[in-house]
């Protein structure tokens, strides 16, 4: 018994000692904390403040992208994401319910304001064992106007989360240049806009601002304490970027490109409008494209939709390259417009360079006519006069084979293909060598602005809204490859391409304005075979024009690859459908008034039937009309138009003799004149296409009769007859197997075939 009592006393003593020690430790720790104010090396006051301190992010505004006059192209806007608290345990500090209490009314109001039915909303609100519900796509990107309408119903339990959004008010508008920005969650949980393409991406560090923060004290429930101090770190907004783009001209271009794209459905299409005096890009567009507001079109299977093609792609320019070949020849003093040469075929070793009418040519003609007709032989002969080394120097002076430095990502440099003799010849008329659209425009600025070559650019200025400091971009002269005199002479020759009797650019004439320019029809290398593609649609059709020709204010360049053409359409007409309305509207918008047009005089057709051929020709020519003789006889038996008809100066008068009927050379004639031949001979002709005669099935000088079958192909001679070069293109390909892989700059791995 005594032992049992002793054990109990010892147990009680142990327990007493344990609790006494515990009491002393806790009391000692408490006294230590009270006296020192530190725990584990950390100040307790700071730790206590953290328990009652909260913070909010002050969102920085992303900089806007503006046109040259300040019109918005891209800017920030605010949208909201909607959620509803359905757990009925949530209350505010005054014990008011913070959840959706009246589900029927809430569903009714929301159904009127978001794209979801009342029954679907009610189904979500009735979910069990969840704290809150969201409404999918219907509950995202809600505008401030819609939020305000919902707020007016004073519904409980609805949560609106503010989210940044990028607003593109113009839809498809220089889209690949501008790019787009979208929401992105950072590591710290913040949601901000981040550039994903175009200027939005390459200038993201300038457009994006730096968020600020506000710290404040709260009670245990999270409510801000009365008279609580706030610690604010201000946000720094992003800088605004003003572009050289003119919204009006860009809109002209986009509308026209959309119509042409729907009509012709090309593989791709590019167009740029530039001020050649400064290098400012006034408008830039391409197809395929997409709408940055909703990304519609971005899933297009074409790789080009993700590229800024005028900057990033390299391609063979075709005869538009002759602009720079001509300027080089004039600068070197070897171009004599009145000098005659033999057109048709030019030999480079065993390889034949053809003119685009099956190599028939037009006989011995002056070089100025060769330029009008876009004669490959004329330019091959000019290259021989210049010397290949000197021409290569001019290519470098004009900036080919090197990036322009436009300060846009992934710029193509192209490649001057100049190893073999035939490559040097084909380069002079734009085949084999590749270029970028920016290089072509930079070079054209020297032609348009009296020899001073300007760097193309798109960013006009950058303004920091935090300091109001504005950094402007000054126009930059990148070289003077030619003199002012050479530039003027070149423009004069190029003006004849559009207005001259034999010009391949007649489709691009604008009433009241002188246009200087050059057409192009370039072949497309097939990456599978290494040879050029064949077929009437497998070409890049193009035109570069500047106006007014005497003192150009605008240079415009349009390319269209592989348009789908029906029997009566031509690639030249497809390109003209873009160039003509945009150039005309832009000139008028810039208040460049048209010049007064000289009206052609009307002439009376004299009676020449029964006269000799020589007498008839003199009588017709005396009236400033053009006699066309059909037949081998000595006397005129019929004429069309008839005597005393009123016709325009220089019009053709068809004269038939009493001998055998012979076929005239009708190349480059309009259809109306060809119909006169059909009518006077009584032989029906068949026609294909529209425009001017590019091919006649029966050659000039052939005797014809009622059994003759004459088929006429109309269009731009250059683009219809270039098909016949494919055979020689493949011959060229055999001579340069080891140099046939060209630079990949966005259009795919191009394999050259030459020619």
C-alpha cells in the first residue's frame, strides 16, 4: 500500500515538473518576443503587417499603333470575364449574401446579354459541390457596355474579372506588317498582352509597358481598413508607334486586293505604295491575309499567311527588272534609243534567248521600240554593250543581293545568279536572279527621285507617354546609283511602255496622268523538278509604275502569282485591276491634279479605190492615217473605213489590192483593227482572250483565201508568248545543275531553270 502511494507521488511530481518546464519555456519565449520584437531573425511587426496587407496590380497601357495622321490601327481595350459564385456560404462583412441567390432572375438577365440560352445558364447555376461556375466562350471578352447592362440588374454573386484585350478597328489592314498581340499569363500569375507577330512582336519591348502596384492594409476578412495608407508604385505605359501608313490609301488597297483575290484566287498577291522622295511606305498588303481582331483566315493552309511577303519573300522579278537594266545602260552611255538592232533570237553559246513572240521578233527595230515591246534580245544586246562586270556593279549600286535594312524581321536578301554566261544574260531581264519587293522599291526610288535612292521604312515616330519624348525617323538616302539626268531619261523611256504604240503596259494607262512603268511576267521554278513550271497560269504577273512620270509622287508595285484565269482574262488585266484604281485614287486623294489631255484630231478618210498602191499610201499618210496593204496587186479595189468616214488621227486604214490576198502582220493590233481585215477579206477569224494581238495562227505575208483558218490570241504579248521559252529554259537548266538551288526566303526552295 505504501509502495503504491509512493509511485503516485512520483508520477504527480513528474507531471508537475513537465508542465512547470513547459510553462517556463512558453513564458520565456513570450517575454523574449515582447522584449526583442524578433522571431527567427524576422521582425514581428513586419510579419503582422503582412497578415493585414493586400496588393493590387496597376496595369500598364500597351502603346497604340497609329497611321501617319494619328488614326488608330491597334490599341488597348478592356473586356471582362464573367463568373458566378454558387456556394451559398459566402457573405460580405455585413453578412450580406455574396452568391447567386435568385437563380431564375440571374439566368433571365444574363441570357439577354451573353450568347447562351436561359436554360443553359440555369443549368450551370444549379451545379452542386462547386464554389463558382464560368460560362465558357459566352462569358469571355464581355465589353464594358454589356457589363454595365448586367450591373444595372443588381444581381448578387456575379464576378467580373478585368482582362486586357487588343483592338484592331480596321479588320484586315496591313495585317502581316502590324501582326497581333494576345493575352499571356506570366510566371507571377499576371495576365498581359504579348506581341505574337509583325510589329506587335518585333516592337513588343517598346509597346509593352511596366505594370505598377498598390499595397494597402486590410482586416482579417480582406476589407480595407479605414484611413489605411496606400503604397503606390506607378505603372509605366508603353510607347505609341506612328507609322508611315496612310489609312486612306491602305483602305483603297485592301478593298481592291480583296476584290481581286475573290475574282482571280491567286496563290499569293503583294502590293506596296511608296513615296519615292522619302521612302515612306504609304500602304502595304498581301493575300493570303487574315483579320487580327478574330484571327479569321490565320489557319489558311498557305504558309504565306504567316509571313510579311513584301519583306520576307524572294522571287524572280521578270521583266520589271529591265527598269534597272535600262537605267544602267543609259548611265553608261550605251543606250541609243534610235539605234536599230535585229530582234528575235540572241545566242549565248548553244543556248537561244527568244523574244516573246516565238523568237520571230519584229525585224530590225530601234532600241526604244525594243524597250516598249519588252524585247529580251534588246536587253541582251544592251548587256553586251555594257559589259557584264559593269552591269553587276550597277546591280550592287541599286541594292540587289543585300538586305535594304528596313528594320523589319526576316528580311530577304535575294541572290544575284551570275556565275555562267547565260545567267548573266537572264539576269538582265529578270530571270534566275531573285529579289525582294523592298529591294525593287528601293531601287525604283532612285529612278523616281532623280538618282537619290531612299531606304523604305514604315515607322515614322515613337512617343513615350510617360515623358512625352518623341523619336522621329528621318528619311535616309542609301545611295546615288545614277544621275538625275539618267533618271529623267529612264522615266521618259518607261513612260512609252505605257503610252507608246507598241508598249506592253497600255493596260496601266490612267486618264489625265502620265505613268512610267514596266510590266513583268516571270516564270516560277518548280521545286520538284528544278525546271520552270508550264501552263498559262503558272507565272508571276507584275507591274511597277510611278506617277506623275515627270515628277513621281508615288511608286506602286503589284505582283500576282498563279491567278486562276478564264479564257478571256490575262494576268496583266488581273494586275491592272489592282494597280489602276489604287494609283488613281491615291493621286486624287493626294490632290495631284490630272493634266489636260490632248484630244486626237479627227480625220476624213480619202477615197483611194482605183488608185495605185503608191498613190493610195501617199493619200492616206497625208491625212496622218496609217495605210495597211493586203494583197500583191498594183491597184486598190477596196478600203475600210470607207471614204469620208471620220476617224481618229493615226488610225489604220485597210487597203485591199486586185492581186492575191496576203496576211498582214497584226501583232499588237487592237481587236477592232483585226476585225476590219476579217470584214474586208470576207474570212471569219476566231479570237481568244482580250486586249491586243499576241499571236496570229497564219504568219504575215501568207496568201489567204476562203479556206484559210485564222486564229487570233489577244492579251499582253509578253505574257502570252513567253510560254514558248520553256523549252530553252530547260536547256539552260542542264548547263547549271550545281547552281540551281536558290535561296529560300519565304516562297519555298526555288530551283532555277534559267531562260
